C-alpha cells in the first residue's frame, strides 16, 4: 500500500472529516480506490465505523461536514456528498441544505454517484414469493396461514398487511402489524398487494 505518511501530511494528522486526532487510518473511497492515495482519506475510528454502517450513523456527528465539504480534496468532497445524501434520505433536512451548497465538478460528482450505485447494488433486497421487490410502506398479502409464536393466534392466508417495514440485515424478513401486533414475517409467505 502507499505510504500512509502522504495522507497524514495532507490531513495535518487529523481526521479529514471531523478533525479528530485519535485512531486514524486510511479509508479507501470506492469505486476503484486501489493504491491511489488521492482516492483515500484519513479518517478516525468513529467516522470509519459510521461510514461502514451509514444506516446507523449519528446525525449530530456528521454536522462536521459543514466544514469538511469545503476542503479542496476530491476524496473528502465525495465522502461528504455521499454521507449528506444518506443523511437526507434518513430525514435530516439540514443535510439537503448543505448538499445545495456543495459544488462538485463533473468528474468528482461522477465519482460520488458511482459509489452510490455500487452501494445500492450491494444493498439487501427484500422480494416477495414471486420475486417482486418490496419497499418499506408497501402492503402485502399472506399466502399461507402463519402460526404467530408467542402471540397465540394464526395469521390467516389472504390477510393484507399494510405499511410493512424491512428488516435491514435480513432479506428474508419483513415486519408488519397483524391483529394489532407487530410481527416478523418471512418474505417467502407474502405477495405484494396491488
């Protein structure tokens, strides 16, 4: 790998996102980071962990992007743009305000968007028994009677479950309300309604 000192010098021995000085390490900015130090950032453990699991990110931590996004390092701008986009998708309206201010040249924007496409392709996809893609908020119909363990009832075939939520780490499970109780349902026993 390239000498880490290059990144440390560029970053002034601080996280290029939040300016923390502890537990710093290079972080590749996909796609095609390879051995190119210009396609890496120096990041602290907190930023690295939250970038690896953006759905569990602490929005307040990322207010540091208000400053980081202005750094003249394309890799930092790309990570800032992606994280702001993720935060906005999670309902943080202030992130859209920053995105509106952030200007990326065509090449840097293409790099930022290419990384989002790659992440989306790797994302867990929930599909019903016919292979239809399920989204949070969809309605589904049960295709089989299901004994609900611990609740003492059977969810009957043909029951419509509205406003489902997706189990983020398991493509085979969704959650929904049946008989007033929130239950986990296997996707193989549902079909998308409508």
